[in-house]
């Protein structure tokens, strides 16, 4: 980088060269730190970001206490923006509105009057129309702020001061949760139940070394106030369906997620009909958007078990789901909805907060609670020292008053006759400046005898209080005892027996349903006919199509196979490479045109062809055979492929290839080679495998297998000739062809089709 020389003259306009990379790094780091420290991450001690802290502090200065009147939100926003938070008024108002929404915040910090929005996602009214004041929770967070409980720092323009953290007599971080995105890091803390947090904190005070597991309660106690943390407690309720080990691990590491489902029940409509009522939805989900999404899926026919959805909500949530018929399984219908909609969502846990107000750090549940307790201890010590200083000042003043009462006549004379009575009194009775000033400021009406008695009484009371505070400051165990008393008061105030404190989110195990059943529930069941051409093109005609000869194909192509199915079926495709591919019938292209090549849907090699395709039946068994006469039996349930790559079942090496896939019916196997030799042997001689090359079924000197079929010996072996005439051979008539597996067989009997195929 070239140097820039200063221009001629005084040099006052000189340009300083700066390395661009270094400048960008420095400025971006400053921006990142500012975002992390002063915007996005909450403080673990009071659970607040600066904007929320400033709103509550401004409301305190405006005297908007819970027992006093409301003020316009515009007044509050103006106070916050003008004195503490030099950002947009709308961003401040949005933060204020959220603190007042009982569906957004578990324990609201703001008591709003007017339209503050709703769970449908509608916005609050303009700030000139709405009014607000603090709640009891805000009052608890501010408790002791005038008693030197926390440090204050200059505001942005240094005209005023603001608290760097609130005293926080309420575990706000975990109780109300928080979320935010900084630079390179984010936070997401779900809300919790205060009574449970208090119980866990009390246990932690008594057992500082307790592991996280001891701060959690898996099985609820009879008295809800005896429960420790069971998991998040969302303002909108819902049901958490995670297993216990997942929840414990999340709280131990500070990272994880919670699977939350809507709460539902069936409502009897009479005559065997019913509807499903949803009365709680997952936290953070907009009700109107949720209903729109379900309606869109309904129109797109993705929810075949659902007939209609209605929103009958007033103050409480009431979403009505009407099933297609009374025979629908309610649990299965809900499972399909949970899979496709926000009726089930995951709420992340990322306890990344400002530890001690300075360092971004991911904390465990125990660490977060302990830092709050340490903050409470620091606040207690600072408030005690502040009160001690006030008592000492007052005792000094009272001692001066008592001297004045003992020498009241002399005091009056000095005040009347001396030019500087203060100095004379200080010299005469060895008074301090404060004592002399207090005596001079005393009112004449206080010169009664009764007042002297009251002063002596106040002196004794303050002396006793001073002794208690000094004992508290000297003993750590007394400090923790005092903190426990405060936490017990808080637990009783927000007890599980109160309306606000009652747990809203409950726990349950997710019902176990067969994945196939759920998959079927999400697809509308319709009859189709699957058509596959010789060159591997596939399509699905609506209905069970009978007029197959009239089907058109691309030039040089023709029909290979066609069979009836349902849209809920799985279609299995077996190829010459010994692989099985699985395709959902609902994914097949429609009947217009010639369809699509199967190779587009699955990763089928170009040098392989389709041997057979059919509807999957997990109860069946298949007989697989290769061209040179190897084969084995495989259960059909074992050949289903879960990916596009398919499942290798039969191992074949070129020039051999897989050639037959037959459904097993009966107890014997009949095989015909290209040499027209027929062999019949027992099915039991073929091994059952899930994958392999198989065993030799029939031996050939040259050529390979021409056809194979299974049959029941008692019913006889049948075949069909080119004129569609059926022939049958009984066991006695087949005796010369019955042998053991892997033999050559004998020439086919007279009347056997020239094609060498059994035909049926």
C-alpha cells in the first residue's frame, strides 16, 4: 500500500494511511462486541437486555407502580428514548408490548391497558392509544434499587444515570426466558415455572455441590410447590413429549431442544360422531397462520383423514377439527397433523447469556441458578451496608438531639445571643457538624418532653437493628438464611396454587404408531393402475384400468406389466442387477402422456433392466432366481429400500443376471431351462436368506433358466399354451421329473408350450 504524503502548508489536513484489513477487523469486532453486550444477549442476573431494563427503569421514574395509575405508552417510550435508549421509538414500543403479552411472556412485566395484540399475530394499537404500568414482577425486579443495591452508569449523553443491572429478586432469565441473535452467537431460553425454580434454588443453597439431576423432578409430587424444575412452562401451555434423558442432558449442557405439541381432546357430537378440540398450541406459533397452513394442506388433499377445520376461539383457544368419518382413528389423524403442521414444534434451548454481566457463556441450569443466587447475595450485602450507613447517620443525629434536650436552656440562649451558634455548640459539647446542623434545624414544637422519650426509644430500636445487620454482614450462613427467606416468600407469592403460578405445560410420552400407518394417513387413498413399459417408463392411471391394449407408448416401446394398486401402497421394483427399489405409489406420475423413466425416481444403473414390479405385501415371501440357475427365498419385508440407491438383495456377477422374482405359493418348485429340461423339487430345499448369491436350483451344461414357478403338489402342476388352453399334471404323472435341487431334470412332457413358459 502506497504512502499518502501530507499536502503542503500547515499539515492540519494531513491524511493518515490505515491498513484496510486491520481497520475492518477492528471496527467489525467493536460492532460485534456492542451487539453481544448491549443488544442481543440477556444478563444472567436479571434476565434482561438493555432495552427491557431501560423500559422498567423509566416506568419506575414515572412512578407507574402496580398500585398506581396507568400512563400512555407514548409517554413511557418518549422517556426511554430521550433519556436512556437512543434508538427508534417503534423498536422500544415493540419491546414494551411484548412484556405485556401474557401469551408471549410467562410472567408479564408490564400491565397493559388497551389493545396489545393477540395470539393470531395482530399488532398492538398505536402507542398513543395504549396505557401501561408495572406488574408485581417488575416491582420484585426493582426491589432495593434506591438502596445502593446495584451500580449505576452514565446514560448515552451523560446527562443522567441508569442501572447496569436490576436487583432481580425474581429469577427472570429462566422464568420468562429470552431469545436473541448476536454476531456469531445466539441465545434461546424457554420460560419456566417460578415455584419450581424457587424450590430448585432453595435446594442449591443447602447443597451447593448438587448435580443438575438433583435440581430436576421427573415424577411430580402431590403438592406442586414441592416440585423442582420439570422442564419449560410455556405461557401458551402445550405438551412436551421428549424423553426424560433428553431433558436432563439439555439442562446439563445448556444446549438442546424441547418437542412441544398442541393439547387436544375428542368431543362427542352424538350418534357416534366426534370432533377434535385443540385448546393449547405450541409456544411462538401464530394461531391464524397455523389454521391457514392446515387449510392449505386440506385443499391440497394432503390430509385425507380431515374433513374441515374451524376456529371457534374467543378469549381461550378453541380450534375444531372435523374428521372425514366416524371410523377415523383420532390419534392417527393427529399424528399426521403433528408431522405436517406447527401443531408440533421444537423450541431450542441455548443458555448463552452474559455471565456476571460481562462474559458470553453457555451455562447449565445449575450455573444459571447459582449466578442468580450470588447476585442476590451481593444485593443483600450492598443493601445491608446502605441501611447500616443510614442507621449510623441517624444515631449520630439522635445523639445530638439528646445532648440538646439535656441542655435545652443553654442551647436556646446560644442560638439567641451568639452570632455563630453552630461553632459555639460544637466547641461546648463536642458535637459533629451534622449534629450541630440538625439541632439548629430542629422545630420548636419538637421541644416537648414527649419527643425526648420518643428519640430515646428510636435510638434503642436503631441500635438493635444495627447490631442485627452487623451480625448478618459478619456471617455468610445468616446471609444465605436471609436469601432463603426471600425466595420462600417469592415461591408463596407465585405458588403453583395461584392462577398465575399454576403449571401450564404438561408432559407425556409420544404415542407409538406404525410409521406406515402415519404415512398412509397423510395420503388420500385412491385406486390406481400402475403401468410399466419395456423400456422402464412408469405412470399411474386413475382407477383400476381394464383396457390395457388401448394404452399408447413411445415408438419402439410396449407394455411390460400393469397391476392395480392404491395411492397409499409401496411399489417394489426388482432389477437385473439384483437390487430392489421402493417407490411410493403417490409419487408416481399421472396417466397423461407416457409417464416418466423409473431411472429419474431412483438411482438405477443404466445397464440394468426391470425384472418385475408389484405392490408390497410385508407378509409374503419371494423366490429370486438368476439366469444361470442360482436362487434363494427372501421375506418381502426385508427387501424394502429406504433410499433412492435401493437395496442390494441378490448378488450376481456378469454375465449372470437376476431374472425371476416369484411370489411363493405352495410347497414345490418347477423349473424349465433353455434346453427344455423340466425339474420339480421341494421348496423346502431352497434356503431362506436376506441377501446373497443363493444356491444352485437347476444345473445346465449350456444356456440358462427359461421359467420358474411354485405350486402345491396336491393340486398338481399347471401350464397354459399359446391358445390359452390349460394343462395339468398330477403328482403321479410328474414322478419322472421330480428330483432334488441342483440336478439337470428331464425333457419337458408332450404338450408343454414351445415357448418354454408356464404361462400362469
